[in-house]
C-alpha cells in the first residue's frame, strides 16, 4: 500500500516508516521538525542521539534498499498538503503530525492556543485535502486514550449504546480530557467523524495509551535509524522518564499518590497496531475508533518494575512520590475496552520487564547525555498556571 506518514521525523513516525517499508509498503513522509524545536524550548534533547533527516534517509536506503519520498512542510499550509496528496495518491494517511504534550499545552495562553490551532487546523486541512484529492484513502489518525479521561464506568471503543427517557441510540462516548492538548484531540475526533459522515471519507481514530520503548527490531544496530526518546517534563512519557531517571540515579518521580491508571504499550506494539489498522481499512463513510494499548497499569506498578529491572542491572533506583503538578485523579476506576485490534490479530508483547531491560541497556550507553539534562526530569509546569517547584523539588535541583 502507499502510505503517507505526517510527522515522520517523530518518535512514532520514524519507527513506523521503517516498520512499514520492511513489510513491503511504499512510504512517503512529511515533517516540519517542530518536535526538535519544542524539546529544545523545554531545555532538553533526545536521550538517544538522533540524526538529521538527510542522514536518516541515507541510512534508510542502505538498510531497506529504498527511501521514503520525504518533504519538509507544514500541515497548516493547505496548498502544500493538497499538492502532496494529489501527487502521491496515498491508500492510507497516518496522521502523527501534532503537538503531543499535555504539559506543553498547559504552560500559558500562548502554548494552549498554539497547540489547539496547530493540531485542529492541521487535521482540518488534511480532511479537506483528502476529500478533494484522494477521497478513497484511509485516514489513520492518532488520537489518545486521554480523550476519555477517567470516568467511573467502563470505557468502550468510541461509541456506546444508551437508553434515555425510553429511547435508544448509539452515541459517541463522552469525552473528559485532562489538558488543552488532550482536548485538541477531542476536537479532531469530532471534525473527522463529521467529515466521514458528510463526505464519505473513511477513518480509524486511534485512542492510543502511553507508549514506551527505545527500539524496534527493524532498526538493527545502525544509530542513524534509532528513533528519539524524550525524558523532559513535557515530552517524556512516564516509563521513558522512569528509565532515564534510573540510569542516572535520579529518583523516579511518581506524581501525587501515584495510582493513576493508564493503558500502556511498547513502541513495537504501537507499530504492530498501526499497521493492522492500515492493512484492514474501514468502509467508505465509516468512522471507527480503536483503543490502542497492551494492558492497564498503575504508574507505581511500572515504577517498581523499572526499579526491579534496574537493580538486576546494578542500578541504584529510588522511587519517590512528589506533589502532582497536574490536576488529575490519582486514585480512580479505569477499565477501557480494547477488543477491536485483538480481533484484527494484535499479539501484545506481554513481557514488559524484557522490554524495560532493553530500554535500560540502550539508555545506559547515553548516561552522560541524560545526566547533562537531568534538570528537565523535574516538573514545574503546573495545571494551575504557576511554575514553581515544591521544597522537595528544590532539594533535587537547587539550581533552577
Ligand atoms: N506521571 C508520573 N510521573 C512522571 C510522569 C508522569 O506519575 O514522571 C503520571 C502522570 O501524572 C499521568 C501518567 O503518569 O497520570 C501518564 O503521564 P504521561 O506524561 O506518560 O502521559 P500523558 O501526559 O497522559 O501523555 C502521553 C503522551 C500523549 C498521549 C498520552 C496517552 O505524551 O501524547 O496522548 O500519553 S494517554 O495517557 O493514554 O492519554
């Protein structure tokens, strides 16, 4: 299939380009390299060194015998999106090209407005360009499990049957996102659902959990094929942060009581699931929702697993609860469905500890690099709009 990846330079996009090419798909890519700029703005860098796109593409061709048709461009530039879609005529578009950080969107008005403008307008440009150039293509849109929030009832995959005042309907399950970033994904979902309804487009909206992992097998040993791995307070996800902390002897930071439950999945499972969605498109006019995660874990449970695996590798790993900079429940019910991908053949990686061991070994090779940026492990972006650190955080990093 001809697959266009928007956001090909990112954590998922660069891995997906390799995973799909290795399976015989023809890949094209778009990126404006904003992720590199955002992480630099936070004062950090990827723990795993990453190369320029020019160097990446040379390595790609050496390994796979072909390279993606890659263009530097902005999804907010409608003419650019229109022209590229018209020319490439994709069978599937994987839209990963959004600002992905909840804390970044909560810094101030500027960051919140920017996040929603970038994410919502980029997706609108994408669906309009699809309508006018490749209406039969399949839009695989990266949403987030965070769209649902943490309701005190089970979470279905997008829709649920409801009986209200004696009448029944199948309606979108209520969304209760927890940051302006997560709300941008809700707005995208609504716009895509509407575009499918009125224009007959087809889309899979992926409600993905929190991803962790440093590599997939397709990358081999070539450092130029490795994907980025962030650990700063904004762009680092929980387990990736825990592993980087473990490597440099920084306490693993559990926010609040640390009993937030989320769906987590290794990077290699994310690749498998996205590929299953691409290879099994919905009908024309169908908008379907997949909840994409391997299993639900409590963040403390994962921190303790990192501690255990770290100790086996000789690391001195401390786990500490700190004041939660976010406004979220840290003790709650959480039971989302995730049948759709399993029905398509998803085989989850159940050995989380083996994955953590690979991660810790990979990251131990970059200990000095992580240590250099260690201050970014400490969260000071708070949901109440202030940027201050608690006494405990001052003790960890008095310099900031
Ligand atoms: N957490 C800690 N300590 C940390 C970092 C996070 O306890 O050092 C907690 C957070 O408070 C939260 C949970 O771990 O309750 C997950 O936090 P996260 O930063 O790993 O994930 P989140 O902000 O929810 O966002 C990430 C990705 C985002 C994606 C989302 C999927 O950055 O793009 O949409 O995971 S989900 O969480 O299912 O909404």
